[in-house]
C-alpha cells in the first residue's frame, strides 16, 4: 500500500450473517467511508432470499452480470420462488460443506458472494470490503473468488489466524488454484488442504483479477507482528480489535478466569501496545469502543488511520437485522434496559461471544433449552481425525453425535447453534416441525448500553447519521 493511497477513516464492521448486507455497505460507501459486507453464511442466506421471492429483484439483477449464466439458470430453477415461500414452509437447504464438494455447490458460494459485492459497489459507487471468519474455513476460498469477480476492494478476516490468506489472494487474482491448510483439532499441521480451482469450476481464467487489499483483524501485538512480518503475500494494514467489540472475541491470554456474570476476565496481558503496532509501519484501525467523535479523534492521535465501528451501524435502518428486532432493541435502549454479556461458552468455536440480553431470543437459557439440538448448516463445525479419516463435529450438535466423534459431553454444555440463530436474526429463520421457527440471537459490542444517548429520543436512524456523528468535530471547552 503506497503512502498516496487514500485510506478510509471509518470502516463499517462486517457483522453477523447478513447484518452487514449490501444495503448497509452501499450506504456507508456512499458517505465516502469503507462499507463492508459480511460473507459469513452468505450462500445459505442467498438461497433463502431467493426462496422468499427476491423482493425488489435485486439478486436477479446482479445475477445477470455473473459470468456463468448456466449456473444462474440452475440456481433460479432450484431455489427462486416468484411468489415467495409459505410462512410455515421450511427452506430448501444447501448441502453442508465438506473437504471435497460438488462443482455446483462451489459455484453457488461464488455466486452468492459475487451478488452481494456487486450490489454494494453498484449502489454505493465506491470501494467495498468483505469480512470473512477464518474459523469457517471450507467456503472461504470460493467466497473470496466470488467477491473478487465482483471487484471487491478490501478483505477483512478475524476469528482465527489468517496467515495463508494473502498468498491465496495472490493465486486467485492470477486465476490459479488456491489452497489453505485444513485445521484439524489436535494437529499442528494436518497435511490436508482445502482447494478451490477457478478453471475446474468453469470460470474463464485468461484474464487476471484485481487483488484486493487485505486487513487481518488482530487482538494482540504478537499476532499483529507475526502477520505483518511472516505472511507470504503480505498484509496491507491491521484492524486491532479490543474485547469490548461485538461478535466473537479473542479469548483472554493466560489462565481463563470467569466473573460472576459468566464472562471471561481480561487483564493486563490482553492490552495492546499501540506504539508497537505503529512501529510495524502499516496503517491500522482500532475497533471496539470507538463509537464517539472523541474516541475517533483519540484513535487518530494514537497513530491509527481510523476506526472500525459495528454497534452503531447494526441498528440503523439499512442493516440486515430483522426490523422487529431493531425496534425492540431501540425501545429497550431508550428505556435504559439493555445489557450485553460476553458469554464464555455460547459459541461452539470456543471463542467468547457477545450476547444481547433480549426476551424472545435464545439469550434466555430456558428458551434455548426447548430447542431440539440439530446441526444442519455446519459452518462452525471443527475437523477431527477418527480412524485416520476426517470427520466433522460441533459442540452445539446433538450430544450423542458429538460424543460419538470423540468429543466430551461437558464440552456441549451451554453451547448454542449460532448458525441457525444468526440467520433468524437476519429475518430468515428455518421452520421446524410443528410450525416452530428458529429463534434469533443478537450480538453487539459493549457500547450497545450507550445506544440510548446516541439516539437522543429518535426511534430510527440511518447509516449516514452514524457517519456524520463519528466524523463530527470534537468541541474543545473554552
């Protein structure tokens, strides 16, 4: 990245499943800042949107630009419902990802990410980023390729150590096969590789693609230093995320301690030395707790290029959270009744996960206890080796299944199916027998408790209001 290259002061966080949708990213980009779409679970969200009738025809409009029209035809025939889906009808699902999947399954993932980025860039008129979780390994290469086909400008990745991503971006930009090492529990180097080959998936590989800039999301000086100095292909900057940020957090360093609220305790070892970050010579953005103009100014004064903000954008009218959930959260915020808990066990990944305490969601233990355990999406499964073969397990799947694959029953206690819950949060819950729908789960940064002050009596606001608020000049007392 050259010194003359324009850098955004604000990066809109890549949140959840469909929370950072193309509408939100376009709105932020239209304000001259970096809008980011979330690629997490996007293939499933995409086919569910089609089954709900593709309101406004936006998906089909973008699909018309996809370079494989025969794939578009197959997908529309299989998933598009012009009149939408009956409210009590289950969604038709995609096959879960495995180490080797069929050609069409890969193409659908490419298509879904292409469509989301295309729509964001088309509507926003400026640079767009995509956020992916390192932990969700299997679809990531196809997701990156789809985003790159649509001209994505930035890639952001956290929830793990994305050391191989820069090299993979180089390979995909050159239209060559790209691979990632599969993480297998208990193995430092599994020897198994995840492969995505553009040519084998039917894409024209004669013309290279633009290589997006890459920003890993880090929570420690050691990880930042390793990625900055040792990644083949190089990184273009860093997002330094503090443990008050929403979604998945890095676990505390050292021996895990839990407070009375069931939250992991962060201490001195978890502090990031920003002088050492600045000494790496890369632009960096600070994330988690930077939701006021004064905090943005403080970040800039520390040497940061800017900040990444999620919480304020999550509840604006353009985000993908279901409207009724937004209304409930905003009403609770205005009444001073919001709370966020860093749940040490909710996520099957083992990472701490921020959970908004809201009635009617699975933040309530009693509500989740009524749900039959099922793992039909499988994004957060982990690879394990059983009898020499790769198997997949998730601590939120049926307990007997987890134990049969070598897991300990204690490891299932308190775990929740984030895959299904977060799709419900985006307004596309799977329907279960007896007309029951999956319940949502909301995540947000600790700053959600201060949302009422930002609202100042409003019950609705837009992404442009957030940008204007964050970039407002800080008044200095005379």
